[in-house]
C-alpha cells in the first residue's frame, strides 16, 4: 500500500507536489502515529520550504532512520527531531517502507 493511500484512509491529506507528498507539521505528527499503529517502518524524513512556486530542500532537516532497530524507534527519532526543530513554514516528505506493512 502506498503511503499517500494509507494516510488518506486515516484522513490525513498532504500537498502533492509533482509526485512528492508533502505534509505540514501537524499532519506529519499524525502520520507518525499512523505508522506506529500500522507497524510501518519510517525510513526517514526530509524538510522543504515553498518559495513562491518552487520547492526548496531544507538541508537542515534530513533525518535518516533506515538503521533504526524498530519501526517505533524510527518514528520516535523523527518525532523528537521534528518537534525540536519546529518551523511553521516547513513541509515534510516522509519516506516509509510500506511494502512490509500488514
């Protein structure tokens, strides 16, 4: 199941920007809860800013959790960093291994 479909089923909508699903801060935190509930492993998250119509990567917000020992540890790592570095203008791309979900 694709991440966009999984989140949509839970009422979480993001911004589809040329095939990249971007989530605001609150939507990302809700999405992380869904990943824990569904035991889906988060591989990482990348931050972006919108500048006009351009999507600009935020090099200060790249979190790789692919080596985390569990799906829960990956989500907790992302959640902690995102909360610490909260920026109301930032959008996030959440990368997950949805092939392993039940």
